C-alpha cells in the first residue's frame, strides 16, 4: 500500500461504517413500520446471500485440496478471505431463527389441521429445526477454522504436513457440505411453503452457491491484480476462473431448467402451484431476470477466449452472476409475502445493513496474512502452471 492509498482506504472504511449504521437504524424502522414479516424476509434473503457466497468460496478452497490442483494455489488466499463471510453469516442465521414463527407456516396453529404438515411434523418442528441449525453452523465453522486459519498458520510455519492433512480431510468436508447445503435449502427456503417439495432443490441451491463462490473469487482476484497486490499471478489464472464460471453457469441453468421441466411435465397441483406464484403476474419480470443475468449474459460474455482474457468483460460477467444470485434468493423467498414483488425503502435499508457488514468483513479479512499462501509447498508449481 502506498502513502496515497491510506487516505482512500480510511475513507472507504468510514463510508462502510456509516452505511452499516444507517442500515441498523433503517432495519429498526423496517421492523416497526413495515412489519416483522417483511423485516424477516429481507433478513433471510441477505443472510443466505452472504452465507452461500462464503460457503461457495470455502468449497473452492477445499476442492483445490481434494483434486490436488496447482493452478489455483496462487489465488487461493482470495477465497479463503471471502470464506470469512461464514463467520459473519452464521450468527445472522441464528438470529433469523427468531423469525421462523413469523414466516414459516408449519409453526402456525392451523398447521395441526393440515394433513401434509402433520405428516412432515417429525422433521418440521422447532426443536429439531434448532438442532439442525446448530449442527450445520458448527460444521461450517469447524471446517472454516481448519482450512483457512490453518493456511494462515502455514505461512509462518511452512509446515508441508498441513497440506497433506488438508487433502485427507477434504472428502469428509464434501460429504458434510452437500448434506448441510441441502438442509439449508429445505429448511430455510422450501420450508417457507412446506406443502411443496422438489428432490432437486438441494442441488439447485448448491449450483447457485458454487457459482456465486466462483464469481466472488474472480472479482476478488481481479481487484487485487488491479491494485498490484498479486504481481506474480499471470493472465492465465483469472482466465481459468472464467472457464470455471462458464462451465458452472451452464450447470446452474441445466439444474434450474430440469427442476422446472420435471414439475411442469408431472403437472401435480401441489408442485406446480409453487412455480405458478413465481412466474405469473407481477412476479414474471423478476423470474425473467434469472435466465438473462444468471445464464445468457455471463454465457455469451465468457463463451469465447476474449471475454475470459479481458478483465473488464470477465468482471462484468461475474457481477452479473452475483446480482442474479441475489435475485434468485429474493425470487425464492419473497413470494410468501404476497402476489406483488416488494422493493422500496425497507429493502434499501436492509441492503445497507448487510452490504455494509459484508464488505467490512471482507476488507478486514483482506488484511490477514500474505496475498498468496506463501507457506504452501505447491505455490511454486502454481506460479509455473501453463494452460
């Protein structure tokens, strides 16, 4: 950091603090004036956005360990830092537990007279819900601590044995990750309309989680390169992130279309009503944002070599993916509040709160350790990697 960077850094930090404080005041007004339901719907959407972005980056960190990849090692410190969003989002998700009786129909008294909800009561009950929340949170935090904090300690110790331990533990993480993300999808999203179900919904949330992790990592890498903090990272490294983003853009689109097609083809009333609420009437324009920004725009930006080589085009594609990921979560959660999409000062106030908290967390994490995992014995191979 140059002397001229210090005032800009301080100004940016102060602006984020001010935005967060404004968001705190705004969130209180949302609860009082707009009502608890709208408050908790916003809280859940933003918490899931931060949590899935963090989990997506932790997945990238562990995936590198699992497959023994070399090319991504010089950039790995970026997803390790973004994964710190997990330690912010987990307390926010625990707070969201207080909103469950407000939004989730299986907690309402009339659920006792609904045969579908009665049949699901062994799973959908507050004590078991709280146990699942606690176990998932513990799993995420433990793996985050092992992989991210262990990597930071390796910078100092140069302990090559940690790389071996990290790879041996990776398969266990993958199993735990898929189970906990599936639970997250069923409990916090499909649980809002518990009569509906989809066997593919856990995979759908995983696809969005992984893709948002790739997008956030690519934006972080491009940001550090622009600031001269990754001078040894060559253009081929973010190029490969673009390739990965393109591949999983197609994967996300395939899973989303397959889920819709199977439900449309079966045409079962208890299944199609969920989509009916989200693709007809005022929600139709929101639904159409997903194929545009979650598939078409990043796909056509990244399909050729030019888009993956040009930092501006690559950045635009990744911003499109992150924006669409938020829209996706909004589209999944907010229809429970009514037939009209809600976007006004309550949503802006909650955005200030969560974006302020998220960026402050990432800025703090960006100052931890070296910008590359200098203690990793595979770093030299990663820097020498060729396409």
